[in-house]
C-alpha cells in the first residue's frame, strides 16, 4: 500500500470518528450526503468505521 493510500485511510478514519461524535452529541449527520461521491468500497469501509465509532461512543455513554 502506498503512503498516500495510508494517509487517505487515516483521514477518512478521522472523519468517521468526527461524524460519529457529532451524531452521539445529538447533531444530525447525513451519511448519504457524506458518502455520496465515494465508490462502493470506500462507502462500505467508511460506514463500517462510522458505525464502529458510533456504537463505541454509545456504549461509553451507557457505562457513565
């Protein structure tokens, strides 16, 4: 994997976390608008990370 590809994945992972945090704070997040220009693999990967972070944040909130 090229360095540029790794950096791109890190950026998308950061965005997935950021949008999950926004959603968990009660802000409306439109994942369809966010992923609208992504190819199928990119969209699948992004949504998987987004849902992972969202579930993690929700579980954290339940244990507080």
